[in-house]
């Protein structure tokens, strides 16, 4: 409180970023752990534990491969739901933040501040994803760099959640007849004789003192009609990294509120 009777409100961009980072971290940790466990586990029968009081049996027993596919799909479906929820929450927080910045000079009392907060929260919660994304984008200092990539996470999530992960016509790009998942990823490389040599798992680098360089590039996966959307543990980890880059990109484009108070509590 710099002035008697004057309320000073601070808007922090970390309020937009932190919930998304936390959800992305937890989702990636759980899904990659479980996918790795599935690869190492014995799936020839239903999981059992010593403390179980009885064993569940069903007439349509499934094979180890079928069980692996079912477990993997369930995990990926839940994982993409959480990633999509995190990105949606980030956009709602960004909508709220942008609205507070835009209307700051119109708020003079505590009652007006509370009313503005409620109106912005309610408006964001009622918007469909494309509408919310467009509304946030319009008030950023510069347009989102990864708008297309952000939308592709929603497309993959819808296919996994509503169509058992099997790509159908409503999932695909009409021009290419494929479902695209596009996300920023990290490319590692070194230079040799003016050429960029990409480095990946198991790569051998001949020179001892080679300088590794990194570059964020958009990675793309395509799934055709009738194909199942599925990923390995390392691939899901990369998807989480892509969501992290998208969140960071958005927060870096948020407008800043000039230093001024929101006046008079009466």
C-alpha cells in the first residue's frame, strides 16, 4: 500500500504459467513411468496382488498383446486429457490476465475489481477452445508462434478420448486425409565441414571436443484413417516437452500492466 486508501494489485505472469507447468510435469512423470512399466511387465494374465480377497475373471479373456494395447491406450487417453486440460487452463488464465490488463484503468474500487474478475472468469469458462484461443491471441503483444500446434493437441486428445484412438474422418485434415500432431521439439546437432549432423539416441560422435548445439523445431506425426494413435514412453515425454514450449511461448507474449494502483477500497 503506497498511498493511504489506495489498493495496489500486482499481476504476475507466473500465475498463467505455473498451473500448466505443474500439470504437464505430473502427467509426463506418471504416463512415462507407467508406459515403461508396461514394457517390462508380465502381461500374460491380469495383475494380481497378495492382498486381493478374490480374483476377477471375465468370459472374454485377452492376450498379453491385447492387454498391452488396452493399457497403453488407457494411459495415453488419460495423459492427453490432462495435457489438454493444462493447456485449456493456461488459456483461461491468460484470458483473465489479458482482461485485467486491458481494463485496469477502468477499475477504481474493490467492488469493481471483484466484479471484473468474476466476469472474466465466467466468460473464459463458457468459451469453446477455438474461440478462447482466438480471444487470447488478439490481446498478446505478438501472435502465438505455436497456435497450430496447440490446436493439434486437442485433435489428438479428441481421437483418443472419443474414438478409442482410431482415426476417423472427423479427425483428419480434409486436404491430406491424415491426423496431424505437431509440437515443438528439441533438435541436437553438431557441425562438421559446414554440415549439420543430427544427434540422437545411440549416435556416435567421432571428434572428442565436438560442440553440441540445440534448436527448437516443430516435429510432426501423421496418423492415417483407421490407424491407431499411440506413442512410446520416450515419445510421450517429447510431447510433454512440446506442451512446455507452447506454454512458455504464450507467457512471453503477455502484455505488461503499467505500474499503477487500483484505487480506493470504498
